[in-house]
C-alpha cells in the first residue's frame, strides 16, 4: 500500500482556502459599509444566527465582536423558535449566516425576525436565495470551490465566513476607536487583559520592603540589607535621593576585584547610572525595559522621586511574562 502524503494534502487545502480568502476581498460591496453603519448606529445588540457549521462560525464571530467593543450574542434559530426570540428587540441588528441561503431552520422564523428586529442582514453565497431575498442588507460571498475533494464538507465557505467576521469586527473596532484599555476591560481574567491593566504600582515593593542603605554604609552591612529584603539589589539613598544602586552584578565584580567587604563603603562600588520606570507605567512595559537592558530590577519613580522597586521575578510571579 502506497504511503499517503499527509503534508501534500494539507498544503493543497491551505492553498485552496488562502486563495478563497483572497478572492472574497474583491467581493465586498457597499452592502458591507451599510451593515457596518447600521451596527454603529444601533442602540441594541448585534445578533448573529446560523445552523450547523455556520452556527459554529456565527458563535465565534459574535464572541469576537463582543470582545472588541460591539455588543453581540449568538442565538440558534431552533432555540429562537422555542422562546429565545424574546431576546431580540426592535433596537437589534441581525446577521443570518447560511452558505446556501436556504437553511430551513432560519427560513421558518424569518417572519418573526422581521417583526422583532430593526434590521436583518444576510451572509450567503447567493443573493437570489430565500434568506437573502428576505434580508434588508444582502452580502454575497462565493467560494470557487470547497477544499474538500468531494465538495461536500464546508471548508472554504466556512473559512470565508470566519475571515469575513474578523474583517467586520476589526472594521467596527477601528471605527469606534477601540483602545487597549477598552480591550482589557472586557478581558479582566485573561493573561492578555492582565498585561493591559496591571501597572508597575500594583506589583512594586514599597515602604519598608525597599532595600535602602546610605552612601557611607560598609559593604558587608549593605549585603545584610540585600539578603534581608531578597530583591538582589539595594538603593543607595542620600537625603531622600537615590544616588546609586548596588546589585548582585556589582557584588560579583567586587569579589573578583578582591574588595575588602568590611572596610569598603558602598558609594565606592555602587552603580551611579541606573534605569527607572514610572509607577503608572504598565507592568508589561517594565518587562520590556528589563529585557532590552538585560537587567532584573528597576527603580520605580513618581514625580522624579523613588517610590519602590520592581523585579523580573515580580513580573513572572504575576504572570505578566
């Protein structure tokens, strides 16, 4: 039995689907703009409906819309026929997804949808289909062929619908001026959301937890402070001003130079030029500063005064990295 070439098959599928996505860009017409404008002007929800594979795509599109600033819900047509129609009101815009445009479960509730919703849009491959004819806004996307060699399993057509949903969501996002902070507010529990809302001030060590010594502190006493505070660094403070820092790296250099730790003052060994980060900065930005400069701690400032210390370990522990 000849060994099957799985990679060749996969590449053929990907080529067909990528060509299909490229082609739909040329198929977008003024109806896409009209749909976007209707959704932007709507005071209600953007309801997405579909059955089978189109239903799965509809759910994903709805989820993407909701997370990017466009309130949206997915309603299954069958559930709508058995009570969920009550979720729809005259402020809502509906998008019906059906490749053929002849999905029975959707056709059976078209009249009810017309009574309940403000606008109905369709996404089909045939603007002459029953569903498209009924819609106020008709969007037609044709797939040259399915990636399935039997031309049976929805592949290119569902990929097109998914890509269309992303294009729609991003067009609305850009039109709304949706920001990183807006995104974070709708993703408070996710790692991405955490990166966008966690500030340096939320993670920094402050008050008595900050390792501090004076310039005249002898090295062995400074090492006790570093060990006690467990940050691998101490600030050298003179008259409430940080005049330098002493890190693990400075300690290694001192040992290599055979410095007398019981006689040498920290001011003779400290690093006078150090990098800071503002307390209001995002923690992820502090991580970028550390990575760029190949350091593991930063002095945190506020109005040019030191207020804390943040370390790479703090960022890792908070799952910012």
